[in-house]
């Protein structure tokens, strides 16, 4: 789904997520704690945004990172950062709608696939999950995060937890109200899409907010310590 938040406001988004609460002090530390040793791995980052994960993966020793995002503006940020850091030879970045899967990626070519905070923008998870299974090497892992289904159920209009719903909200992430749309779905729908496409779930986390947030915003720290906001799932192709 093409959204202003990640196209018109790509640079603002990049700046905010460097050290904010939800991305820098909850989502990234939790997902990063679930990653295997990255040395020499070829990683594919789906919904890469401005490339904060690519920077981290390369710093941890990944050999090559392929970054894919719907927003051309995000891909330009990734390419510019790679050039400035002198690592353009280790980063491939291209724009594509991931709802159709990964037509440009070769079978059994990736050691690891990550997708932080992207899959809730897809109506049907199956085309992408089938292709993630196809492009992973045997033993390779897929690690992703998304909105926690219990947290999103608060915005259900139908009142039916098991019904997938398109939700429209206004977010203040970039310091001004921006409309976003995403899909709310049950945990069963997410896990079925993984297992029916051959991926074996090996770890689930509901996220752990960093202690630092206590000093940044004690109210939000208490809220995130008591309520799940994101869910993190690690799977393997066996
Ligand atoms: C919340 S941001 C996360 C960015 C990055 N993964 C991070 O953690 O910083 C979601 C990203 O998913 C991308 N996205 C949304 N729908 C997409 C789609 N259908 N295909 C590809 N990318 C998509 C957006 O453009 C945006 O960059």
C-alpha cells in the first residue's frame, strides 16, 4: 500500500525513527535480539524503509543486503546512505509492491529475510510468504514484526476478532497528523499464512520496551510494559 507517511514524509520518518520510543526503543531492539549471527549472510529486507536495518545488518557483518520497498523515496534514501557509507557494493535497493511477492528474487538465494513493520500493509500475506519460502535457502530464517493482533483489535469496527479489516487512522509519528491505512488480522491468520507456505515458527516475542524509555516518557514506559504493541515471529525453512 502506497502511503504518504513513507513517500511524502520519507525523510521526516527517517529522522524520527532514529531514536523514538516505538521503533528505536521497542521494535528494533526486540527484533535484533532474535537475529542469528549475521557474518557473511545474504539478507533480504522487505519494507526496508530508510535503511536503518540495512545499516545494522552490515555493521554486524552481513555480506550483502537487498532492500525492497514500495516507496521510491525510501529506496533513494537507502541508496544515498549506502553511497555515503561507502558500502554501495553491499546494498541492492529497488522499489516494488510486495503484495505480489518477490518476482525479482532467485530460488534458494537468501540466508535470511527480515520484514520489520511491513506485513500489516498487505491484504493477503500468502503471495509474499510463499515467495519468502521459495527464496530462502534450506535452514534460512524469516524474522518479522507487525502490529500485535490484540492491540489492533481495539480499532475493530466489526467487533469480530477473526475478520480481517482495513483500518484507517491518523498518526502523529512525524510531528504532524498523517492518514495511514493498514490491515488488522487475527494471530491465526498470520500463523496459518506462515505454516501453509512451509515456514516453521521457531520463536514468538511480544516485544520488550527498553529501560531507557522510563526517563524519556514514564507514562508510555508503563503502558508498553503492561500492553503488547507489536508481535515478533521467527520462522525457518527446514
Ligand atoms: C513502518 S515502515 C518500516 C520501515 C522499516 N522496516 C523500519 O523498520 O524502519 C513500513 C514500510 O513498509 C513499506 N510498505 C508498505 N506497503 C508496502 C508494499 N505493499 N510493498 C512494499 N513496501 C511496502 C512502506 O513504504 C514503509 O517504508
